[in-house]
C-alpha cells in the first residue's frame, strides 16, 4: 500500500518537537558524476566464486571477466535548503540509482559529490532493526541510527508509540510482528522529526488502508518541515503537490533543465 500524499484538504494534527530544527546550510552538489556498476553475467562467476578461485589460483580467463553498466552518466545538480526536486522518467531511467548515490549507498566512479547535512531515506524501511528487541527498543535503536538528538529520544519513543497504534505489541520482540506492523513502526520513527535532506523513492509502504489517512497527515507535515527534498515518482500529481522543480531522467542522465512549478 502506498501513501496518497496528494490530498491538500487534509489538516495535520501531528506536531514536531519545537526544539528539533534542520540545518538551513544543508546542500547537495553533483558535478559531472558517473556511476559504473559491475555485472556478473554468463561469462563471469559470482563474486564469491571469484574470491574462491583466486585463493585456489586456478581461475580461467573467462572467470576473470567482469562487465559493467553505466548507471549514471554525467549527472550534475545543485540543491540547497528549500529545494523540492522531483525526478520523473521511465522504469530503469536511473531515478532510484541517483537517490541511492545521494544517500551515500553508491559512490561515484568519477565526478564530484558533495553533501552538507544529514540524509534520511524513505526507502529500505526496516534496515537496522534488531529482531530480538522489543518494539520500544527498536524505536530507540532506529532513532539513534537516524541521528535523533539525544535530548528528545524519550519524547520520540512516546510519539512513535502513539502514532503506530501497536499498543502492547511494543513490549514484544519485532520478530513476532507482521510486515504491516514493522512498517508502521519504521515509518513512525523515520518521520518523527524533520530531516535536513530527505530522499523518497516511488512507493512509501505504510500498512493497510485503515492507517492510510493518519500516515498521510504525518507525511505532509514531515515533508513541509524538512530542508531539501528529492522525490522520485511516476505520478505527476504527487510531484506537482510537493516539488518546486521537476527534472526528467533518461538512461542515467538528466536530460532537460529543471522545470520550476508554480
């Protein structure tokens, strides 16, 4: 289920802690960035096999062959506080790859990448969860991993507990949770305080339809209070609602100048 963040008539009732601010000096800069990703195909072995064969010193020429694909090609952009950049383009155009590079998951093969400010991602929700830890413990773990200020962590735990509506389940290990319960918990933590640099991929999974409106309200205020937003989506209505610039990607390139939205 994806959160519908297009309904302008909704009024948020969620309030961020007033002593949590975002860095107005945050910025993201890419200058002529390329990214080449290795591909292990029929003519090459897996990375594990490559390592094993190197130890045995019996690799053939074919086993050494590794091809690569250019995932990003000469990408340049500059974002500062208040920018809301929407990325559009067909599947495989490079939108998700660019987001992951901006997040630091990938590193450029060439070019300049400069980031000032803390990045938070609304993709890969659930990474870092401790399976044997309780829901309460995982709220604390995830908030620490995401850089939540120490002086407000107790309030964050209380906020996420109320938002997630998990009740007594928060005392149980998360290994006993359904996927929907996990997503409620993770989404609640990720959106509990404003982000300096916010990266969102196409789908934001947040439990079932009964929880949709509450998540929608929280998401609206979260985006509004964050510093820099980069949002990848096929849905032009979503981009129009939350972005002040839209740029199209094609074959790993930004192919036109950002279009400023009214």
